[in-house]
């Protein structure tokens, strides 16, 4: 659905602004990643629940579709990153390039205290690691909840996710380094689970276009805060508040009258190429002048979508994701 693409467009725009102007948009990456995670939990839960209702979750098809969607563009990025490092003598911190690429490709760069190399140009791929781990675990949870109250189960998972955030922040405070927990899956689980709970019908807010517009404005205002990942308030205040605002915007996007911002064609297009834009913007901002990296990212992401992502998307089995997502909200 085009309004959901617009949400992706807002998310990737905030991430790119953070990379280009870190002093001005200190929390831009924080908020952008949250929007991606809430939307992912919402849509993936809708797809999985639809499969279960139709007679059983086809996990092999689900994982096949996820890999067709995500892996080809990632492989291209890793190949180009290897070429850049080797030809320009840019070391991936103090470890070998091969280890860094293996860590990125194995989706393990988010694990706490994992003996991983510093990823340098590929540091941002921790979000993909969290997504892949979510794809592995959440279908199992939904299967376990089959025949029971999905709403109660989703609400319980959301509560556990909230508890995980509090415990993780407590660990960060005790270790005197709160910033280390920024990439941990226990921090972002609650954001993903809020999207899951929204899809499962734990909460079904009816959000008007005006409220959605105000929520988007509030999210943009939050990005102007200083860097949040090294502050306790970033996790205990900004994270839950931004996640709730994102859920409100998603609810409005699924309505018959989305906010005028979500009908913006430029944002919708940016959302369409948002995966490639996310993959490429951070390394491009390290290889180029950060401000120049934004237009170059749009060009590279467009090429990625048309030449790499879209051909593989055609191999996915046809499914009506918009219908699934709408059913997740309305029934």
C-alpha cells in the first residue's frame, strides 16, 4: 500500500539526514530505525497470520520469500564494499575484511558480546541481523499460539519485550556504557512486538489524518534531540514514545483517509527504494562527502531496486499483502 511506502520513505529520510547532519539530527537514526521495526512487525505478523488462517504456516515459503527480498541486494553491497576496501586500502577497523563480511552476511552483528570484528563501512547492518532473527523466531511463536488467544499472546510478548528493555538498560547503566546496548536485540524487540500487537488486534486505534500528521511532526521533532543511544532517557522515554507514534501513523495509513503526508508521491517512491537506500547510504556517507551521499544514495538505490531487487521479487509467490495487512487491522 502506497501510504505504508510513505512511512518507509519517512524512516529512510530520517536515517539519511542523521548520517549527513549528525550534529543537527542526533536522534534521526534512532527514530528512523524504530519506524522500520514497528512497520516490519505489523506487516510480517499479518502475512503469517493469514497463512495460519488458510490452513497452516508455510515456513519454507515464508523464508524463501524473505531471502529473495533481502539477500540479493545485500550480496551486491558486500561485493562492492569488498572491492572498495581492497582497491582503496580502507581497512575494516583492525580486523580482516573477510570476517567483517561473514559477520554481516550471517546476520550476527547485533549479538551482545559476540566475538565479531568491527564492521566499519558495514556497521549499520545490525538492523538486518535483528530483522532476520525476528523472522526466525516469530513464526515459531505464532505457531505455538495457534488455537489460543493471539491477542493475549501478543500482549504477553509485548510485556516481555518491555521488561527486556528495562533489564538491558539496567545492565548498560551498571556497566557504565549505555551506548553498547544500542544494537542489542533485547532493546528493539519491544518495537517489533508493538507492531505485532497492532497487527494482532491488541489495540485498534482509529487515527484521523490530523492526528497522524501531528504524530509525524512529533517524530520529526524528536530527531532534533541530541544523540540518544548513549542516554538512559533515549531507551526509556524516546524509544517507547516514538514506537507508539509510529503505531498511530501505521493505523492511519491503513484507513480510508490517510494523512496528506502519507499520500506524498516523493515519500512513497523513497519508501519503494528504501531497502537499497538503507543498505547503501551509510557506506556512501563514509566514502563520499556525507551531504553528497544523499542524492547518490537515491540514484544507487533506484538502480538496486530496478536491476537487483525487482527481478528477484518476481520470483516470489504472489500474495496480496495489502489485503493481509488490512485484515490484520480490521478483523
